[in-house]
């Protein structure tokens, strides 16, 4: 694969078990190797991949995952073997297992994408906190405005019902 863009990588990142992960088949495609070669390299170095770096989907998770993507993703729907999924740390560890120049460049791109996504998520959280603070502050402000309007309404005499209407008829 010659052109690896952030948007391509972002499309290959999924949330499984509450973690952002990438599938072994997607990583193999990016690295330019067969999935079975990637899995073999990982199995030979399994001590480098604890559960928080990589895990294998259960059959139930794989079925649920297939269901989420429906018929729109036929390549992944055809999976018969539960894939390995790699967290950000697992992807970083792959660079020590797969040492080709392409693998190194791909790893750098993937890690940058994960970092960008994390920054975006943290900025969204701080933005939602700011909106919440504004809403709390505006509650007080609106109460004050409505109280003052009530006071003004009490002071201003009601208009006579037989007054002449103005405007469009």
C-alpha cells in the first residue's frame, strides 16, 4: 500500500471492550504482509503482548462485530477465525516484532493518529465541561431576567382591550 492517510487509519480503528483497537487483518494490510504472517510473528513473541496490548475476540464478540457492520463490509464479514485486536500500545509493540521499513513508517502514522484522536477526545470533554458551566451560569442569569420581567409586568398597566390594533390586517 503506497499512500497511508490518517483518514484511512481512522477508519480502521474500532472500539471493542471499551478500547480503541485495530484488527490484525487491517494492520497486516497496512504493513504489506499476510495476516497469518503477522499472527505468527506475534505468537512467536507473545510475551511482548499482554492483554492490555492485544487480545483475541471471542466468537460472540466477532458475531456482534459482524452484525454492527452488516453487509457493507464483506471482506471483514468473511472472517472465520477470531482476529487479534491491538490497542495503541500493542501497535507500538508490533514495531519491535515487524522490522521492515514499511512497518516502521506505518507504525509512526498509526501512533500519530491514535494521539490525534486522544487529543480530540480530551478537547471534546473540556468543551462539554465549559458548556455545562455556561448552562449553570445562564440558569441564574435567566432567572434574574425573568424575575425582573415579572416585576416590570406588575408595574406596567394592562393595555385596554378596546385599543386600536396596528400592523397588518
